[in-house]
C-alpha cells in the first residue's frame, strides 16, 4: 500500500508553506538574496524566437535586483549585509532570478555559481527555462552540491501543462521539454521548483488540475504559484488594451488556486500563492489588492470550507486498485 495515497500526518494546517519548510530544513529563518546576471533568453535573442513570452517585461523577472554589472559576489555581499543588519539574519539562499540563468556559456556559468558558494549560503536557487537544461551543467551542479554541501534547486518556468496555452503565451517550448528537464535534473540528485500561473485566461479548471497532477507525478519538490500580472509594453499588455483578453475574477482565481493545492502532493513545498509586479509598469495586477490581502482571503476560504493541500491527491500508483481495495 502506498502511503502517498492516504494523505495522513501532514505537518501543516492548510498547505506546505515555504517559510515553515526553511526553518524545518535549516533550523532558522533563511533569506533570499536575488542575483541579476548580464544575460538574455533564447526566446528573445532569436535562438527560439525574438518576441519573448507574451507576459514578460524587458527585465525578465528581476524587479528587485541590483545592477547586473556587479559581480555575483558583490551582489551577495551588499544584499546580505543589509539583511544581516535589519533582521540579524545568518543563513541565505543565493537566488539567480532573472531571465534564463543556465542560458550562458558553460565557463561563465561555472564562474557565477562558484562565486555564490559562501559560508552563509545554504542553498542556490537557479531560475531557467525547461529547454535550457543540459547534462554538462547539471553534472557541475551535482559536484557543487556534493563537494560544498550546498543545496541546489532548479526553478523551471512551466506556467501550465496546456500546450495550446503555452503557444498562445509564446513560451517557445512545450510540455515535453519540461518533462525532459525534470527527468534529467532528478538523475543528478538535484531538486526542482516549478513555476505555475494559476489564472491564465486561456486555461480552465481542468488545466489547473492537470498541472497539479503532473508536477506531483514528476515528484517535484517545490512549486511557485503566480497570479497573472499584465505589464505595459508586452504582447499580453497590448492584448489587454485591445480587450482581446480579460483576466478572470478574483473569486475564480481563489477557487482555482485552492483546487490546485488540493490536487498537489502534500510533500510539495509551496513557495508562494501569488505574484506581484511594480505598480508603475502594470496594467493589471492582483485585482488592485495587496498580495497579503489575497493570501488572507485564500487561507480564510480554506479554513471555512475545511480544504487542504493534498485532499485530492489520490490518483497515482494505480489508485483504482487501492480504491476498490484489491490491494
């Protein structure tokens, strides 16, 4: 009998929170230090396409980063000193955040990662695209993990398993590339965080459920949920201004998000429930509400309706056999 089919003894109230996980894993609160590298993306430089993802701004995801002209070591030192003084922090995550951080020459990638290996850095998180995962880079990261004792987590932008929506978002890759990347990363004993946009207008609740089921079936360790923000001077922004797309309602988003959590393995750590974007760049973000207010609405609905992460995680390992009690 597979213990994953039973969903008992979950060490959380509503969902597997990232902040709680970090304290459990490292013994105290851990702070992320964003790193901004001078690189681009194959979906922008012509290797895959030139237009980029329809929702992505010129800065990639790096809204709160230092200048990329600074070395990795200098960015880490500046950010860590500030956080040490403000919060008395002792342990950090080096987070390679913007664009596709494995889309760079191998020798430069090695140099960047080596600069991030510091005494107070307990983990390195590397954000990239599924089609930019390569065995050579993974082999190097495995050595860093084994020799330096630092955890390595690859953050993969999936967004949705609906391949038609991936095309409409101009992602430049499909579901197969994501699955291939996950299989390869697991071979090197590294961990994965999947990025998922819960309220893509082209998706419905079935796509949200299937996304949760696939990341669970692939034994991904973490997931970062996003609410769709629409930036100025992007293809999605132009579609929004032309009234060719309409964001879903906040109530619909909250229901989608809770349903996503219900179908997600309780072992998967939830880095966050929704995203945010700079107000001056946004045409639409979080229905004009603060992210923490929406998070309170989500958690309140889960408590009131007695819904938890993993409640519907009962579909793997030949579940009809288990449900019919043939085992």
